[in-house]
C-alpha cells in the first residue's frame, strides 16, 4: 500500500467521522469528548432519525437498522457514546476504504481497511485469514454489516451478536505487540489482571498454586478457542472468550476462597 493511498483513505476517514459524530452530538444534546471517561447517551430513535437523514447514499436504510441493533446493549432505548464512537470509527474506516463507492470491500481494499483500523499494515496471510472470517455469505467481498459483525462479540448466554466495546478494547490493550492476535503470554497477563484484586492477599505458597491455576486456565481457553492451531487467538476466535471465561471463572474464585480460608 503506497503513501498516497494511505493519505487519501485517512483524509476520507476523518471527513466521515466528523459527520457521523455530529449525528450523535445532535441526538444526545452533548458533544463526545475523547478526554472524558464519563459516558453520555443518545436516544436510539433520535439517533436513527439523524443517521437516516445524513447517511451516505450508498448505505441502505436496512444497514443503519442492523448497526443500531448491534449498538443497543440495554433495554432503555439508549446508545452510549463509547459504543457509538467505536462502531462509528469502524463504519467510517469502511467508507473511507471503499474508494470506488460500490459499497463492498474486496481483498485489495481489505489491506487498507485493516491498516486504517489498527495503524499497522497486515501481512498477505492475515488479510486472507480475515477475509475468510468476515465473509459470512462467501461471495469473496465484505459488506459493511459483515465488517461490523466481525468486530462484534457473542453473548455468552443467548449466542446473539452484539457490540461489546469493553471486550474489543481489552483485546487491543493486551495485544501488546499489535500483531492482531493474543498469545498465551498475553492471555495469561489478562487473567492475572482480572483476578489481581481478589488474589493480592494470598500468601507466597498459595500464590504459586494460584499462578498454576491461571496457567492451566489460559491453556484450556487457548485450546478451545484456537480453531486454526496457530497457538494465538485472533479476534474472530477471541470474541468467544467470555463464553469460556464464564465457564471457568467460578473455579478460580473457589481456589482463591479456599486459599484465603486456609490462611486464617
């Protein structure tokens, strides 16, 4: 991918992002502030009206509805600024990459889309793997809804797709080398941080037992989720993480409970 292609795509991305963020600002009555951690919320119906009125002409109304349904993670008919920002960035990356305006992404454009989203140019092998993971209807191209669903997670209870902002942020945070995947070492760090507070009072001998339990848990999660045998978890595999974590969480909690009880 040459420099000119990158610059053009990034310029288009910023233009689209400004327009779609203004839809949320109008619907919520507030401006999204990147520096503030506190979330703000927009009424779903008002946001729908703004998006339908100002969307790019290539986006069908039905796609707006599908994307709104992925943004909605509660029954209060409201959408949070964090979820909207993350999913809108993904949508704007897609629009900026679709340079010929046919509203599909082909393999040659997917390289630019992944770069625009992650900041690092992917290898040809990764582009091929991601295309296979995203292309739900196997037509050799990626629709915007396929792209957004690729970034979405799986509800551990219902199995339905939804956009879990925190899980995607967690994946990106622990992918320390920006490889687009989570290694066993990175997964273990994630688990240690998850149980850091509840395990901090364990005595030295019990800490060793606890670390072994976490290591076993990381091995088991990796074994279940690593479908291609690569010994790392790419996002399509990792987004099922909460299903496996939920199954094994109680085991770790019980180990901590017994360890603390034996120390008294």
